[in-house]
C-alpha cells in the first residue's frame, strides 16, 4: 500500500503506540502491577485452601494420598498453609526463595499428616515461576529438588504407594517446569523481536532524515545555478546600460528595469537557497541548463517510450514563472511519473498543469494497481540526461513544495489508482 506524505514524515514507533493502547484500555492501574496480580493470586489460593481444609475437600495433590485425617488443623497447620500460598506475592521478584519456602512448607505439612489442601498448588506455581524467570542453570536444579521432595513425601507415607502414583505426581512437577521454561523462551523471543523492531524504526527514521538532507542539498545546488545565472545576467545588463547610457538613455533605462526585475528574482531565490544550505554542501560542478515546464513534453515522451500512456494537459493562460519555481514544478511532475513507473501498473496516466492567477497547480493521476507495499522505498529518478539520482518516496516533492510555501497531497482515489496534487504560489515577493 502506498503511503501518504503525512505517513512518511515521522512515523511513531509501533511498539510504543501498542504499549500506550494496552495501558489505556487494559487492566485498572493497580492490577497492571505484577506484584498486585501476584498478591491477588496468593489471596485467592489462600482462601480456597482454607475453605477446602475446613470442609474436608479431598485434593489429590503432592501431599500424599491418605484419605484419613492424621492430624486436625491447628495453628501450625494454618501457618504451613499460609507459607505455601502467601509467598507467591513475591514470586516474580524472588522466584527461588519463594520456591524454597513453599517447598519446605509443603514437605512439613505432608510429613506431619494434615489433611490435603489446595495450598499444594502454591508449590507448583512457584516451580513454574522459577522456570519462567530464571535461566536453566538455576531452574533445572530447582526442578530436580522439587521432584525429590515429591518422591520423599510419598515414600514417607505409612501405607505402600504404587509406582504409577509417584510417576503421575512427578509428571505434574515436570509439566509445571516445562510450562515455565517455555514461557521464558517465548518471552526472550518477544523481547528480541521488540528490540529488532525498535532498531528498524530508528533506522527508518534516520534514513528518512538523511533522505531529506540529501534532497535539500540537491535543491540548494539547483537554486545556486539559478542565482548564478541571474547575477550573470545582471552584470551583463549593467555593463551594457553603462556603455549606452549617454547615446541611448531610453534603452539604458529599459536595461535598468530589467536589472531590477532580475535582481529581485535573484534575491528571492537566494533567500530560499540560504534556508536550505548546510555547512557540508557540495561544490556545484554542473553547468548545464536546468529544465522547466517547457520541457515536460520531452519528459512525458520518455515515460511513453517506457510503455506507459501519458496525457499531458495545460490549462489556463501560460506565463513565465520564476526560474526556481519552474524547475521545482518540473521536478515534482518528474517525481510523480517516476513513482508511477516504479510502484504501479497503470493503463493511463493524466498530467495536468493548471495556471491560476496566483498559483500553479500540478496533478498526476494514474489508474494502476500497487506493486510495492510501501511508497517510501528508495527509487531512481526518471532519466532525463540530467544526473538521475536516488529518491525516497514523496520526500523530494514535499521539500520542493514546502520551499515555496505550497501544499502537497497524495493518496489513493476512489475507483482505484493514485493521485499526487501540488499547489505552488506564484506571487511571492520579498518582504
């Protein structure tokens, strides 16, 4: 999909926009904090465990399989239940210490012989967290220790235990570890992709900034040629007026009027040039004449020879334009036709140059279908035997239009196709 000029300017990082949207429409501010979420989990598990023990709800978890209650719940049992659930509040801040506390409490609770409870889930959650937030060099020994504790819980029971029961409980422990380890790997991949996307966004912005700077240097070189030409004309006319001033005063006055007009035009172009020059501007070596709207027919013919039918239309009363504006108008049409060649498969292209009393309108419309996903790809200028160069989407057109205080719009048209429209004021004067 081809981009509009507004999209090319400075795209905000997509990841930052996604995070902002998530924060705006997600959980309440308090619940968005990890420790608050873990505290809520610990509270729910604690309440469920206490209710299950009070109503004697049997739970087949790693606390043994005896149905008879060996010891009724007392203060010590209550403390051991809390030690299995409450530490989950800090499970992401200190996964290994939380796992050690819950595992020790589970072992003591089972060995003493209290009624089985949902508190044993805290041990599995802690193991899952250790595998999710610590490297395998730490989580694997923790997982092996957890499996040993489960086996000891079963081996210390008074009644014999079937091997398949021990195997089933070890599978529970292994599943919790593998789930956590898988989450850790997934999180690492997401972080890597986010970092890569952020770097790509930064690189794209830097390329766009470099493209703007390069385009401004090109424009500055072209305006330098215009100013140099005008100054040369002024010098020649001033010399001629000086030679004929005595013999032909009327012709000398006409020459002075032409000098004034050319000087004003040179000053306008010089003002624009100074706004674009950079300290590292390259020395201009080209001395060939710059193209203008009078040479559009030649440019259009080149595009026709490339296999794209182009209809060029001039509307309004044609009149001479300032050299800099004439050059920029030509370059805008050239850029629009280049984009057509590089980004679409049109059956027809319409180029309209409309002369209005105080402005010049340019419109390039095609009915083609898109070839590339982004208009911002770098493309080559149309070869007009005047040093074709690399372009960057609409940046060149936008810079040229902004130079004259004009307006540029670009985007799809209803019914298919794409349109670039530029308006350039033609009555600018020095303040």
